[in-house]
C-alpha cells in the first residue's frame, strides 16, 4: 500500500512587515543663497533604489528628495533648497533567504525643516516601508491510496480550490515626457518643490508567457513661481504600456500588479508657446500570476479489515482569502498654527493600519501633511495625525491583514482652518476557512485485525447535528458507499439532524 502524491510549485509570502523609520540631515546654505530669516515649509518625495534579501532580514535603501522653502533675510523672496537624504533601512523578515524575492513600497509620512543658524538647517523625515518577501516552494499533495484490494481501505478524498501564485517577476518601468502647460510664461527661477506620481492599471492581459500591461501614471508638481513668489499646482496624466516576459504564465491566468515608485523628477522649462514640464518617472512593476488550482486531497482514511496508524498534517497550500470591505468616514477640522487662507499642497499617508476580526473593527492613523498660505500672505506647514475607524461583520479570531485607502477624502480651507471630510475605504483580508488536513502517512497494523462488534447486518441510527456519512462509516467500520446506497443519498455530505439512517454491514 502506498500514498499517491503530486507536487506543485508556488510562490508564497514568508514575511510581511509594515515599519516606520526616521532620517535626518544637516546642511549648509550655499553661498549663492541668502541667509535664512524664517523657514516656511519642507516638501519631499521618497524613492526606493535597491532591495536586498538577506537571511531573516531585508535591506531597503534609497533617498528622500527634500526641498526646504524659506524666506531670505530682511523679508526677502522665497528660496528653495534641494537636499537628498539617503537611507538604508533593515527590516526583520524571519524565514526569508537570499534567493527569495522582495517587493518594497515606501511612503513619506512627514518632512520638516528647522533652522540651526542663518546659514545652517536640518531636515527630518519620517517614512513607512511595506515589504513582502516571497519564496518559491514545492508543495506535496496526497491524492489517494494505492492498495491491493484486500485491505478494506476506505478513503475520504475532497476537492479543494487553491488560489496559487505560480510565477512572479519584477521589471522597471520608465516614462519620459515633456508636457506643455498653459498659463504664464516660465521664468528661469521657477522651481518644482515636490513631484509625485501614482499608478493605475487600466488593462492587463496574460498571453503565453507574456503579460501585456497598460495604464496611467497620475502625478502632480508643486511649483514655486520665481516671478511672483506664488505657489502653483500642476497635475498630469501620462499613459504607459509594458510587455513583461514571464515564463509559466498561461492564457486565462489572473495577473496582480503592484507599483513601487523609484524616481519622480519634474523640471520647469521655458518654451516658445508656454512653459514646459519635463517629467522623468520610473517605478518597479511587480507582476504575480495567480491561478486557481483544483486538487483532490486525501483528508482521511481507515480500513474495515485492519487497525491502521494514520498521520495527518496541515496542507502547505495558500488558503482561500475572503476580502471584507469596511467603510469608514472622516469629518474633522484641522486647526493650523496660523489661520489658513489657501491650501497649496496636501498629502495623506496611512500609519498603523490594522484590524481586529473578533470585534469587527478596522483602524488607521492618517498622517495629513499640509502646506498652506496664511491670511497675511505667508507660507506655512502643518502635519497632524487623524485617527479613523471602519466596521465590518465580526469574524472568528484569526490573523488578518488590513489596507486603507483615503483617496476619497477632500480638504479645503474654511474660516481659517482646514476641513477634511469623506469616506475612508478599508479592506480586510482573512482566511476563508479552516486549515486543510491531509493524510501524510497510513500504515496497516496487520497484527491487529478488526472484529465486528455485532452480528447484525443492519443498524438503524438517528443522525446527530452536522454528522456526515463518512463519520458514521468510520464509527461503525463500514463502507461509506454502502450507507449512501442503502439510504438513497445523493452524496456523503452532512445529514439532516434526526434523520433515521440505515447502516449496513458487508457480509
């Protein structure tokens, strides 16, 4: 007698982490710039340059492209100084190995400037890292038992569906575009204070070892006009397409796409027919091919003729996940240090997102960073954490993951303060069922033959709540199919509570 086994290759996440980090940089004002009178604000973007998987940890490095905006001495004009703050963050990732693949996404949560003296300042930045490490793993599935026919073996074989990542790859995406802008002419002193971009997939198709990807990069640039000293915001949408070679991808597979910004640099240039915004954007595109595998799994067995030693263990296949939406809403007033007259820039990032399945609550801290103009014409910065909560149906206690999307929020200046309102969408991912047990070992104890407990050829019994044909067959040591046939049942599933069941025995 031997177990019938099959193998399948899958990519599984072995480590997930959501961490916060802090970096700072002291810098000297260049000789070509005036002394600092007051610091108005600091802006920036974060870029991931390199990811390195080590044993039980991940090294993520990159830089924060920061811009300090200050007013020069003697109430002079606004000045903008660029600084690059390098970072190298170690993230604990138990169980990962050097050959594993890692996807990392960084978000700049806060950046602030402080004057040390008129010719020296410091920039301090807080940022979050989301890292997922995936490893290629071969899983062994027991599908049945090959027996000679005299053992009286009875097997419980169930079909299960496994949403499996069968292959994955990361590839760089680059977008270069010159955008002609309307409005006033660009002076040579126009400065882009901050540029950022997000990515949206419009269409993705899997065709024979290839992934055809089409989408848009949606970005914005905050510009300091040198001629007027005013702040302006320019928004843009840049289409892109990409073909990614991915061995193992098949027609009909689902492709899951994630983006991690590597670089977003915009420069204002003059043109004959108006200002031009030069955009240079790059990102890492991670594509995972997901396929629903349907497998026959041997979950239980026994012999009607012999005692047997049976071992079961959880199947190392990804369990189906249920995606549970949780709606939240934010309505609050952010009191700024100085009365806000106009909102020039606002960014919202998520901190400490989580969920408690047993309570049905999802929560997150929204880090709101504002750059605004005062009623006196000044430029100020303010950052504040706003707590929000969403609710979803309670579930059995389990490990679940939560994501939060604050993109539906709107901000506006009202009566000297900033009002924030709108929906916040949470998504909670939790296991859809219990772990699946499969048979890993089955041995007959040929020194212990089974003896019938009764000479009767038939027993009548009322089914208890949730009881199955298999459970009855195993309890009374008979073949499940005999119970199904004797009672004209359609299958061997759960029986109605109280149903009178005939349990025949083989002569």
